[in-house]
């Protein structure tokens, strides 16, 4: 099954983007080829752009505190696994503590690194990081892989509190919904929301159906159109024919 997640507000959209970028960063840093480490550095620059939102840290701290207060109310509830609850509360406290310890403007230590910023500026130009453009970067890419890995980790790890705080909130968000099995006759699905609040939609779809969801939603109505795809043209405007069964989950913090 393929899972498609659709954020319904800007905050969740930002958290999903951060999750994707940090996972990509982890993947490329763990490898040793210079091309992989080039991609790791480009990903770090993308992370820097996303975390530059002035209110991201405070948003995460406020949401973690809110979730902590909600979960604390479940202590001594016989219907709740207390060990699991204690683990989540511990994770929240650790993540909040790490976030609180982040001082100054997020990512400022990267902006103050003139060498990194010169690479960032050149990589914004297609093909702008060739060896004749950035000979010192070309030299760095030929340093031992262990050395490059250590430096990439040192540049990325100070941002990990944002990664960890986001991961906890997204985990709680994903666990908040109850999946329901529905279907889209002739590839079209519509559901009136009637004021039902949600911050993210999750769709699970059998890849054998060879279609992808096109989602639009507001506080009144949800519309999903399933577009047929084939191996030659992943993007198609043709609506899938017949009935498309899928799993739909409304997630809300």
C-alpha cells in the first residue's frame, strides 16, 4: 500500500517538509561517495531555508507542551498502557528541553560560515558548483569520506532538536485518526465535512490500481480525484475509470 499525506494547514505542511528533508539528509550523510555528500549539503541548505521561519521553534515548543498536558491527564487511566504513556512523555520532555536549549537565530552558525554560504550561492545556479567555480569545494569532495561525514554531521546535528520535535508531533498526529475504508466511484470521491476539523488527511492506496489522488479540501468539503497513470507517463489528467477503493484517515492534534 502507498500512503499519501495531505496537510490542511501551513504548520503541518512545514513539519512534513522537514521530515522529508531530514530523512534525505540522513540517507546521504550515511553514504561515502562525493556525489552523495554533495546531495547531503544541498539538502542541508534546503533545511536551512525551511527552518528560517521565525516562529518554528516556538510553535514546536507550544505544541509539545499542549500534547504533554493532554497526555498527563491520562495517567492512572486503566484503559491506557502506562508504560507507553511514560515513554511518550519522556520523549516530549527531552525534545522540548533540546529545543529550549537552542539559542539565537536558528541556523545562524551556518550563515556565518562564509565557505558554506559561497557554496549555497553557487548551487542556486544550474551547474554552478563545478570545480572551476568552486575549487575549494572540489578539494573538499576529494577529502577522505570519514572526514566529510564528520563535518556534515557537525553542520546538521545542531538542527536535530527541530527534527525530533517535529517527529513527535507528526507521530501523535498520525496516531490520532481512525482509518475508514471508502471507495471512489468512477475515480471521484466527495465528502461533506460539516465543520469537522482535521489537520492532515492520510490515504492508503493499492499501487496495483495504477492511479494517484489529486486532493482539494477546505473546512466544508473534501474532494479527491484519482488520476490514471501508466509506466510511460506518471502524470495524467485522465480520471481513473471504475471504482477505486482506498483507506481514508482524518488526523487532528
